[in-house]
């Protein structure tokens, strides 16, 4: 609907989502001269906060994201994995047999939290399991000698052990291994050993530990990050149970990060902030909660006081988290845009203005179309829906704009509105893009 003021000096365009204004200005506008009006951007909408009661009511504080061994009150979307591990461990305790169990999955997917949750539940529900001693060993960047020594240190915590550790500090591998075997035979306690990051250990050496565990009736649970070393495949035949964890969907990842946000921040966290982080993880990494928790740790100083944080500040922080988060340098972006037609340049100028003025994380497909229409009117170009779709596709290909996974349209909506997604986000600081565009205008 169009509404004209009675002095015809302003034109207000009203739609379901936003307000735009066309105001007369001077002919000089960011380095080029075309029309005697300027496209101003919509006012910033009120940010939506997540309803904490829909996630959990158990505020924990910063420990939720800074403690590597923290176990959330509820683990979402891993019920089958939890039940499977609980059942087989429960049976092994009842029947007095040991197990070698392997959990595979990329770092941050939740292997350790499942294991720790199940062991904690067993210690609460199973009277027999309360007599078990549980030791966690991180294999990361440890030699096999370091690993054996770490086991001896853990054994020394048992009431029936009193090792003098100092004399064996400089022992050879064979001496340490002999001491470990002797110590294992003297165990009077039931043990569960959890080895994390076993890809750092030589597979041949780790087999020795697995075989020793079988001999001494010690249950061993191991986790391995699939992305680091393929040599761990040699170990597969030594495990009784192998479980490979799958990635999360966008909605699942978003829900988990909402939970972690509300466990950490007493005042809650904006829902769009979590959605934006989830989108960035999908775009530049793989969908695992660990990467989102790492980002929340980096954002903690900004979010603890419930401060609003610009989306490009999150982009800047995320560039440190994602190795693949690399756009072409400004010179290459400048050259690419400069070689395109003037419509794209004006469109990108209006797009950067939108994000700078609103500090929104997202722009809707409807708003993108409105920016396109305004850009066409600026040049007296005929509007063309196919050209609009191709323009957005070009901008996505060079990495300036990405589609959000939070709302993907079905085919009927896609046919009517042309773009496949409802929301899009910038993959570059809008002020950086604005500088590039203004430089191009200055050269026209």
C-alpha cells in the first residue's frame, strides 16, 4: 500500500515486515549522480529472547561452557546412544564381564558428554556400580610412556595402592609396562577406564592396553576424533562395541546451543544470536555443539552483561574459530564488484546500508527484493525476477551473502517468491563492504 503525505515530499512504503522511506536529497550521493532520492533502511526490530523455561531452568553459570567435563542436566537428541551404552554397561556389571567400547566422531560432537552422563547415571541407579572406580585419561599429545605413567598415577589414588612414583619417573618403556601389568594384577577394585583422543596413541601400543584390560577384566571406553588420523582404523577389531556419532541438524544444533546459552547466562541470550552462530557453524564447519560452545566462550565477555553485540563482531570472533572462514582480500572483492554492472554495485551499497543501520543478523527474501526494486528504480531499469535471482546467486558465489538454514521454503513458496530461503546473512563486515563500494563509486 502506498501512502502519500499531503505535501508530497515523502513517500512511505508499507509492507508486513518493514518501513522504507524515499526522501528528496541533493544530487550528490556516495560518489555518483542518478536519482534525487535516497533509500533509507528499516528501523531495527525488537530482538526476540529465548524462553528459558522451554529449554531448562537449571542456571549453572560460566562453568557450563568453560568446564570441559561439564555434563548438562539433559542431553538432547542422543537418547538412543545413551540407552545403548547404559544397557550394555549395566549387563556387563551384572554378568561380571569387561568390555572395550569405542565412540567415534569429530571433535565437539558430544562423545565425552554421553560417556560421562551414562557413567554418572549408573553410579546413581546401579548399586553394584557404586563400587567401581572411574578414571579419565586424556591421550592428547601424550607419548605411550606418558600414558602408562598417567595410569599409574590414577591407580595410586586407590586405597590399596601406595606407589612411590618418583623412582619410576625416568623408567624405560619396558620397565613402565612391566610395572603397569604388575599393578593391574594387584587391583582389588572394579575399574572403568575412559581414554579420550586415542588417535594420538600408536595403534599397536594402544592394543596392548586393550588386551591388558580384557585380561584384568577392566572395562575400557575410548573416544576417537575421526578427522585426525586414519591409523586408528587398525584398532577396530579390538573393540566389542563401536558407535559412530552422526552430525546434528540445524534445529538440533540450535536447540543445544540455546540450552548452553541459558545454562551460562542468567539473563538469557537473544534467539537470533544463537541462530546466527548455528548458521555460521553450518557454513564454515560441521554441525557439532563443541564449536558453538567455543564461540560462546569467546563471546562471554560481551554477553555476560547482556550487551547487544553487532553481528559483524561475531563474524570477527568466528574468523578465529574457523580455518575456512576466509573471504578474498579487499582488493579481489573490489575488482570483482568493479567488473560487474552498476546495478550490482548499487544493490550492494543498499545492502551494506541495511546492515549498518539496523545491526540485524538477517535480511528476509522480501527485503532483498525490495532493495533490488529500489536499486532498479535508481537506474530507471526494468525489474526482472530472473535477474534478481541471478543477482543474489552471484553475491552468494563470491561469499558476501549466505542463505540461512533456519527457514527453507517449500516448493510452493519458492515458486511464488523465487528465492529458496526466507532469510539471508552477510558473510563480511558491512562497513568493509561499504568502503569497497564507496571506492568504486569514487572511480565512476
